[in-house]
C-alpha cells in the first residue's frame, strides 16, 4: 500500500494495483495497493515506494488538534498519609 497523488493512481491500477479499502466498500482516497507480483518483480514496487516517499515528504505537516493535546484526566489532589489514609 502506498500513498500517491491522484494523477498517478490510475497508472498503478493499469499495472494491476487496486484501491485501498480498509473496510469493504470504503475506499481510502490517495492510497493504492501495489500489484500482487511485487515480490517477483520488485523494481516497479521500489519505484512506487520512492514516489510515495517523495509525495509524503512534500505534504505539509499535520497540525496538532487542540482537543487531542488537552489533558484528558483531571489530576487528583495529593493526599499525605500514605496509601491507607
């Protein structure tokens, strides 16, 4: 599975690749599964991986979601006196 620009995905599909569907019927845009013969012919797969890496490196960095960076749990106050007190 590689992430490529939409313009290059059609070419991969012509070579035998298919859409990446993490769940049946739910295509994940921008991702394609490399052709099944990549083990016997690794050179085209290596080229696809290099293109995918270049594409991913050219993408802007994701911004942190404020809700995700917020502390999820309230800290309990410290109780002196040990565990049993």
